[in-house]
């Protein structure tokens, strides 16, 4: 009996090790296959989206239909990849990746910031999955600005304000890597800068009533959305501005975003994206209030 055990125990251990090695190899192969397939799907999305971005802003329904069909096909293709490669490991969460890079738990402030951006990213991804219906759009120089929502709320600077959510299609991302004495550091850069944001108000007769302007840098933006959710499609910059409530007399508003693109040589190319939409009553200051035409800047959160 003892001799049998001496044979079976090593044999069992060898089989166990073999199974573990085979499982690890399969997971590695599936991870590589899934990564290649996901890269292909993202590349095809980017190429197809480039054709759609040129649709005229006036063709709002065409854009909604085409963008909706493109997004549905994209998410369906990613779901099929997960079905084909069920053993491919999931990428680490943004928090886990940050702690690994930090080589330990993050300070509470940094952890709270990451969690806030995670919630923001999840809400933007849900919007792409659940029905993408922008309010208005503008097109210029290969970029497309979609105004997603304008809602009153409590401004981060204090007091009432307007939250303006947008998506800017056609923004590439560049990864810059640097080796420090202790670790490798990578940063995601955007060769597109949002320089200035202007609001021009028109009264019921269509005459200019007043204006409000400030920096174009949003309060919050997703520079690297795939850090928080790997299913994000490429080339879309999500952001949120916080601005003052509009005057009571405003019946329509013309919004202009000044953008600066940086070419591979470093040359700057200015662009302007403009759109117009009717003003809802909830966007205006309360009845009896006086519009002071003051601009209150809300300091941007760090782009993630």
C-alpha cells in the first residue's frame, strides 16, 4: 500500500501541475486573442465613425440613426468576443491599477477622486449603451460636438447653475511614457485643447440680448475613459461644463466653442464649433431675479 501511495502521490501532483499549466496557457492564449479582437473592433469603430462625423448638423435624425447603429454593432461585437474567449482575464479596475502603480493604497483624497471619475465614466458608458440622442451638434475640421444635456443643479462653485454635458467626437489620444528612478509612468495626452466657451443670448424677437463667456476647459472630462471601462469606444471625449443660469429674456442661445488642434509637427490649428438651441424655462434665473451678467469660473477637476 505504501508503495502504491509513493507512486500515486507524485503522479497526482504531476497531473495537478499539468492542469494548472494548461489552464494558464489557455488563459494566456485567450487573453492575447481577445486583445487582438478588441483592438480590431475599436479600429473599425474609429474608421467608420470618421465617415459619420461629417454628417451635417442639420441632419440630426440621420446622425442619431447612424451613430446608434454604429454603437449597437460595436457593443454587440465586444459581447461576442467575451463569449468566444470566456477565460480571458478581465483588466484591472482603475483603482487597482492606480494602487499597483503607487505600490500601495492610495491617499483618501486620490481614492475619492478616482471613485468620482469611475461614476462619471459609468454614466457616460450607460448613455452610449442605452440610446445616444444629442440635443444639438456642430461640425468643424473633422471634429463633431454633440450637446448631450443641459440641466439646472447645484454648481460645484456654490449656488445654482447649469450643468452642460457634451461629447466631442474625433479626438485622438496619445500615450506618453517616462521612466523614473523607481517606476514607469505613463500619461494620456490630447492633441486638442478647448480654449474658450461663449454663450450669446437672443430674445423672443431674435435680437441679441447679452452674452456670457469663459474658459473652454470643462469642470470634468474623461481623457482616458478606457482606464475606467475598457468597453469605451475610441475617439470620443466626454466632458461637463458648469455655467451660470441664463437671463429671463433669453429665448434662444448660440454656443461657440473655440478649439485648438495640435498637428504632429506641433503647429496649432484653431477651430470654432457653433450651435444654437431654444432656451427652456428651467435654464433661466428665477422670476424676479436680476441677471448680473457675471461669469463664475468653476475650477476644472483633473482630467482622467
